């Protein structure tokens, strides 16, 4: 019998927890990231950069200029 749980399965179960337990779990998970090695951090950033590049290349997302991003940020902060 296979008891393997996917991250999607786990996420669904975690989201059913009461708010306090979700908050405690989130704090534990975030704290666990403080212990990553430089190599692990570099690998995570590389994977994120590759994911974002694939989204741009596929047309799923569109780039905007730095000026447009700045204007959107200012509008958001007002």
C-alpha cells in the first residue's frame, strides 16, 4: 500500500486546520528555511529564475518596464 502524500494533498489537509494551528505550522516552516546552506539557497533561486523565464517565454506573463513597475508600486502604496 502506498502512503505517499503529495504537497497538494498535504496542503489541502493543512488548510483545513484551525487558524492558530496553521499559524504555528507556518512559523515552523519559515524558521526551517533559516537553516538552508548557501548551495541550497542558490539552487532555489535558480529554480525560481527558470520558472519565471519559462512563464515569460510561454507568454503566460508579460514584462513591464521598471518605470511602469515603479508607478504601480506608488499607486499601490497610496
